[in-house]
C-alpha cells in the first residue's frame, strides 16, 4: 500500500506546473470585443493598467534638470543630463543630435534590455566580455536614420542599480509589491517624466519635434516600450522588440526576471490589449523567429488581436509585425524600414 502511494505521488504536479496550467487557461476580462467604442474602452483600459502598474503610488516632484556636459562627435552632438522623477531619484540620459541639423527632429527614447547599461545603446563597451551585437546600438542607428536619440538608463540597470555583472531587478521588484508598485510602472513613470521635459523644457524644445517622440527597446526595453505605448498618449509610436508574446507563453510559462511581472494583470489584459491601447499611434512589433522566451506563435496571435483596434481606428497601416530569422535580438533594418514607411 505504501509503495503504491509513493508511485502515485510521483505523478502529482509541482506547484509551479500547477500555476502554469492555471495561467494558460486564463482569459483577460477587459479584452476589447468591438462592441464598445474603441476610445471609450481605451480610457477605461488605461485607467486600470495604470492602477495595476502602481502609477498612483509614484511620488511626483520637480524635474530639476541638470545638464552635466556636452561634446561633439563625428556625426552627432552628445548631451549628458539627468532629471529627477521622484524625490532624490535621478535618471541619467544621453541625447544624441545629428550634426548639421538646426530644426526639431523626430526623437526616439532608447531602452536596453537586461544588459549592463545604456552604454550599449551608444555602441560602447564598458565591462569585460561585453560586445555590441544584435543591432543593440540603438542610438547609433537612430542618428543614421536622421533621428535624435536618447539613451535612457532604466531602473535597476547599469548606472541605476545594476553592476558590471548585470541588472539587479529582483529585490527592488519584490519590494515594490509591498506598497502596490511595480518596476515596470517605475520605468514607465520615468519615460513619462522625460516626455514632460522634452515637450516643456527649453533645453529640448528646439531639438525635439513634439509630435514625433517614440520609444524603442529590446527585451526588457521592449517590454517598457510596450507599456509606454499603451499609457503615454503623447508618444507618436513605439517599437518594442522581442517582448511581445502572450503572457501565458512567455513570462507565465518559464522563469523570467521579476521586473516583468505585474500582479493581477492577466485577470484583465494580455499583451494584445497593450497593443490595442497604442492605437492609432504607430506600432512596429519586432520578434525573432527563433526566440524561445517570447515565442513567435503567440506573438503573432497577440498582434492579430491588436490589429483589430487599428482597423477600428481607421489606420490599419500603422501597425506592423516584422520578424527576424534569428533569436532574441533587435533587427534594425526591418524595424526601421517598417517605421519609416508609416504615415
């Protein structure tokens, strides 16, 4: 009898397998069904998403912009600055402006994934073993495309809490949850406060074209870009790379960094709803065909659902899904080509 019980016990699921199965069966309750006017749904959805991210628990403050230095490089002018987003917390950034241009430019806010910092966006290796691969030198390419570019250091990466070994997200992400906040919420908040600066501060208004501000990022930077696109309506568009798939097939199916998780989100939204909230603004979703942590099958499903919102908004050509033939990386050529074709 005891032996039979032991054999039977070996077939029982682990707690992790159990919750993976539960997550896989969950359908979001606030998916847009086409019956409600899209703008009405978007307003409700953004309010709920902001609440889930804990934006109501961020602590506003003056931006207190500090420009640290400026210098000229061969094809761009670089400005190092930081600004305050919560009392005592400053976000460091680098602004690259193409040389020889004296008018406001379309501007892309560039966010790295789980790397050792924003220096990768500028094509710089700071630590042993680093390499600029997978088109992750976002600012370099943006300037070549005629855009101004801002390398923004996300919380818990690089200068903002990371180390030479990489990001340090786990403890801040878990501690945030004690008071109804999330790391993704913090990162979105920092971008929103940067948009404030770009639109209002005279240090930037002559450089940045106010109606053409974008976010772009890969992996964790793509995740932040997706949420920014959903919530920050002053953005002209967003280019999330290797970040869009269903929650159940990606962060709900395998271990991911704690910064990806938002309590209760799948009760209301999947990634498709974040894409729908971005309409009618430009959206280029980038995936890798061989990306195992953001599976392509479910990425296609999310984009197809998101397209319905763009069709309802009368701008079906403002959403594109471009797929590189490798794995978890950025695909600059096809991403930029898709963005620049959009009206």
